[in-house]
C-alpha cells in the first residue's frame, strides 16, 4: 500500500547567497558506486571508502563524499540507514561507542583525522556538533557559550570572553532574547532557544565545519524556521552538514543533498537537481514517498 | 444475544476495579504495619528513655570544715587536692540524720549521695578556696537508687528482702523529699560525661566523641576512595572481564556481614599492623572497608544517571574525557554521591558488631581526645549499658538509643534534603 506522494516541490531551492555555490566534479579516482557529484573542487573535508562497523554489524558501506567550503550539505534517507553514524565519523564522536570501528580515510583540509597524531580535542573544536535533542549544559546561558573558549583557551581575559559570548549569541540569533538573562540556567530556555544556544555554544569556538543531526526534529515550525534562516547565514563562515528527515528542510537549506540507503551512499546531487530529477531508482522511490 | 466490545469491557470492569481496590488495600495494610512497628519502637524507647534526661539531686548543707580540708591552713593546691572531701559529706549527712548511730546504717545513709558529689565539692574548693570555713547549700547528684525511687521505678510494696532499698533507707529518702531536699533536674551529666560504673555519673559524651572520630576517619577514607573508584570504573575503565569481575566483587562486598570486616580489622590492623586497640582510627578503617562498596555503588548509580546528552555535548565541544567528567558529570552526580555517602555513614554510625572485634567494647571513662585514644561508640555504649544490672542503666540505654536515632534521623534527613535540593531535571 504505497501512498503516492508527489515529489517534493521546490519553491525556493536554497536561497541564493553571495557565497559561490560549490562546483561539483565528476572525476573518480576511487572505487565508489554512488551516483552524482560526490566530489567538489576545493573540499574542506573528504571521506574515502569509509566503512563503519558496530561489532560485527556493518552500518556504513564504502561511503565517499566531499564537503565543500561554505556549503550546506544535507543527508537524507530512511531511518536506520546510517546517517547519524556517518555524521559522527566526521568528528570522531564514534570513538565514544566502544563497539564502533571505522575504516577508510577521512581528511580535514588534507589531514587524516583518524591518524594517530591527530588530537581528537582539536578535531572536535574544528568540527563542531549540534545534536538532535537540545542539550545545553545545566549551567548559565553565559557559561554554556563560554565553555568551549574556556577549555580551548581562546580568550585571554574576561573582556575577550564576553565578546566571544556576545558575538556567538548574536550570530545564533539569540542575543536579543537572552541578553538580560545570561546568568540564568540554559536549561530554562524554550526548546528552540536551547537549540540556538547549542549552536551558539558550537560556533563560540569558531569551528570550520558544523555537524547537525536532525537539529529541528524537537522544535516547532517557527523555531525551525529561525534555525533554517540561521544556517543560511552561518554558511558564509562555516561548512554545515545536516541530517534531516524533512525533505522540505533539505530543499530549503542545502546546496547539495546526499541520499543514504541501508548504509550505502546511493546518490549525491545538487539539491535543486536531486529533488526534481533523481538519477537512482532508490532515490526516486524515497523522494516520491514509496518507502521511508 | 451478542455482546458488543463495550459490553465485554463493562463485564470485566467490575473485576478490574475490585482487583485494583484489593491491591490498594494490600499496600495500605503493609504501610500501616510498617508505621505501627515504627510507632511501637518509638513509644517504647521514648517511654523508657525520657526519664533519663532528668536526674535527682539532693540538697546538702555542707560545712567546709578547715580542720578536714586544710588543717595547716596553707591553702596549698596540692593539699587541697588530696583532702578527704568524703568526710564533709558524711558529716553533713550525720548532722541531717542525728538519730542514725549504727555503723551499718550510717554507711547506708552515706550511700544516698552519689560518689560523684565528692568531686563536685573538690572542684568548688579548687575554684574558690575562700569557701573553706563557710557553710554552703549545694545540690549534688543523688545515688541512682534514690533516683529510681523518686522516679517510681522501685516498688515499695515488694517485700523488703527483694528490694534494693530497705525500709530505713526509704524512710530517709522520704524525709529528704518532705523537706524539699530532693529535686529532679535536667541531667547534664548524661550529655557531658563519659562512661561510669555509677549510672548517675555515666554519660554518652565519650561515646559520641568516639563515634565522631570513627565516622570522621570513615568519611575521610571512604568518600574520596569510593568516588574515585566509581569515577574510574564508570567513566574510564574499559569494559572487559577484569572490570566485570571487579564489579561483581564490589557488589558481593556490599553484602558481606559486617562482623567479617571486624575479623579482618582484627587480624590486619591490630595483629599485623599493630595499630592501637579500641582506637577510633582502627574503627574508622574497619567501617571504611564496610562502607566503601556502598559508596562506590551509589556513586556509580549517580554517575550513570547523568544523561548521555550532557556527555556528548561536552565531548562534541572538544572537551577531553577528563574535562567532561570534571566539569559536567561530577558536579551533576555529586548530590547523589553525597546522598549515598551519608546513607553509608548512617549505617556505619549504627554499626557495633565489627567494632566489638577490635576492642572498642572496653569500659572507657575518659572522653577521647583524638582518633588514637581508646574509646567506644554510641551503639557499643548502648550494648554495654543494656548488659548492666542497675535499673538506672535501663533508662540510660533507651535514652542513648534515642540520641543515636536522632543522629540517624538527622543524617537521613540531610540525605533526603540533598536529593531534593539538587534534584536535576533534564
Ligand atoms: N551504538 C550502536 N550500536 C550498535 N548498532 C548501532 C549503534 N548505533 C546505531 N546502530 C545501528 O547502525 C545503523 C545505523 O544507525 P544510525 O543511527 O546511523 O541511523 P540513522 O540513519 O541516523 O537513523 P535515524 O534516521 O532513525 O536517526 C542502524 O541499523 C542501527 O541499529
Ligand atoms: Mg539518526
């Protein structure tokens, strides 16, 4: 009983921004069955032939994809297809899961992040993460944002720290709402505000890449709209990889979209193309709502 | 007639409600039984113990006779300290009851006043030698038998031979009472003195201080060690056979009867390491062994209850494992750890069996001045008093139990307060 949903309509495919969109390249010097523009011209991150195993079970199968500067890359796919797993490889959050085992090559600006010499602490400062459920620390709003700069020693004194906190909150579009309650607990904010606080906390350490795992799934449409707007602004300074279950959201915020299916990366394409003209049968089935 | 679903549910409904009511009444009944038992305990202990907070005092017109205290008139503190103040009391009693001439009777008469009265008079003279030569009205503790008679614990209708107080003595006491020379006062001694063979001079302070030093040692050892062990096992240790084994054994240790720790303390701390007997230090060491598993288990549970999202948040910011634990997990887990520790300490406070093994059961008069001084602890003091024949120790046993219970209630209250106060909602 497949209900025939129409393919997602694209009213406003990724609002144009003054940052030039990534230019996909088709050449492949590696073994990959993925359809579409896996590689880009000047990637900030590259992943090649990545496999992830949970114990004996393989959750990610031979995934290769590039992440460009100043792009929002969205990852979609049915539940359990490995989107979160793959995302968590990019800042080595999978290290915290004892059974998880990652092979393949992942590079951040040419440096292998799984190299023995790579320090996870530095890596995670450069590749920040925003989680599905807002998880502010049970500390004040100020402390939440100041935490990253503190542990990484980014501010030399209080004025600098105050400045970082303010700019981060400003960039996250939260400053006006919290400027009078910086000393109140971050857990006392609304869900949408908490998620923006988490984004502020993440950008306070000035990362290169921000990973977002379904950042809006716990939020109402208005809060979601705020965060989508925010992502478009953040794109000027950061690369963003977002996992989402909402195809509309992927269409609204991203320049490229990657479709995962049972651990395989099936297709990568410019968002405007993939939604209107998917190349792979599986992608098409998913986008038209035949499963997922 | 066919039954619709609604009918079927309706038919079942009565049974379901009945079952619910039955279940609720079972619960209520068990709560009631529990409360009744608790009430009974409190009523019996308070009923038996409250009289111990008062003590009968006897009024004496003491003549501070220079001829007895300081015949040479030197006022040398050494001589004052060595004088026979008992003579003063005897003289006073003889004057009060001139009819008593028989030697046996006189001895019994003197015994109405507590032997502790001698020390009160000695103290008075030491503090103010000017008293010598004057006559003063002073109140001194009466003997415990007098106290028991006044409190109504001695049955006058019993045949004289079965009574601790004979007819003559009762007559003297009645005479004293009739002339307002007997009075029940707040029993300060009970809260300030160490143990004594004389009930009216015995107090719990020595045991309280002993308990304090013992618990201090226990806390200082078991809290940091327990918390560190829990943090390591929960946050840093790899999950493998060894850590599993350790975990199982910690859980087993928590179930080991406390007397076993006492035996261990006896053979390791006393026989092998030759630490002092009866010392709170050793008691604390033994109780630490006993409390550690409790603290570790409670601390691990508390660490476990810190949501993974907080850890992920911290790690995702680039915090190291150590920073994540120190900055986020530990502060959130601390109230739970403290609660567990307080409950462990409360258990340690009530523990007597392992302390018997390491000699904390000795009769100790002096209040300990440090964790190396021989001392006893509250539950052992209770045990010691419960074993004595004097009627006056019965009420003191109950009173000491009351004090112990009060400490336990306060500690558990603190644990509940901590839990409520720092309860986190995520
Ligand atoms: N910690 C884990 N241990 C073992 N298996 C896991 C673990 N986490 C995920 N998996 C398995 O890996 C596969 C991919 O999971 P993942 O969470 O990456 O999916 P997802 O695409 O993010 O799904 P969703 O859209 O529901 O979030 C699933 O089959 C899942 O059961
Ligand atoms: Mg997921």
